[in-house]
C-alpha cells in the first residue's frame, strides 16, 4: 500500500468540516475553536 503522506481520507475531511462548522455555530474564533476541538477529539488522525 502506498504511503499517504499524512493526507486525510474523504470521510475524514467530511468529519473535520462538520467539526469546523460546529465551531462557527458556537461563535468561537478559529484559533480558540481548533484548540478546543483538539482537546475534545479522541486520539486520531484529525487531532
């Protein structure tokens, strides 16, 4: 299997987009929202 060089799969990109949309709905700025998201996500490629 070829290396993916850290690229996310289609479903992973969709999941990340849903999380970012949730940050916007919550009224968080991108930096503070991404920090919070990093703390909430289980250990995964998205983190």
